[in-house]
C-alpha cells in the first residue's frame, strides 16, 4: 500500500493477503512503508486482523521499512500483541537481506 492507508483499503485487501498466506509456509512479512504519507487511525483495527491472520498461519517475523514513526509504533504494537518477532530496516534491500531473500531486486521493473 502506498500513500494513505485507510480502514476501507486495508479491509478490501485482507482476503488477498490471507490467500497469499495459505500457500506460504512459515511466512516472513516485510511491511514497506517508504511512500506512506499518513494513515487513518481507523485502519488500526483492520491491521489487527492482518497481524492475527499472519500469526495464525505460522508467521514469525515482521520486518518494517518506514520513515513514519507513528506507523512503525502502531505496527510494532500489533506485532508484539501476536508475539511475532519484530525488526526495523532503513531500506527494502536491507529487509530482504534480513529475511534471507538473496538476489532479489527491491522493486522489480
């Protein structure tokens, strides 16, 4: 998600996210928010569903890439609530490296 995160947008994309999780054993979730400009506080409960589903599907590690401290704080709180490991990175490439994804372009063209 780029730009402004809203509750409606998070809810609309939840089923797609959950479907991707089903086919991924022990998923690692990289949350890249470098282009995030703001978020709707109403998106927090919707985000809680995402984090709960991630943990229920065996997710263990959440890696944040964001310059917006308020967004990092909310996401870290949600990850902590579901007992997921939390890490923060400055760049998407650093996040990929931390996740063990080698030879991956941060933004495929």
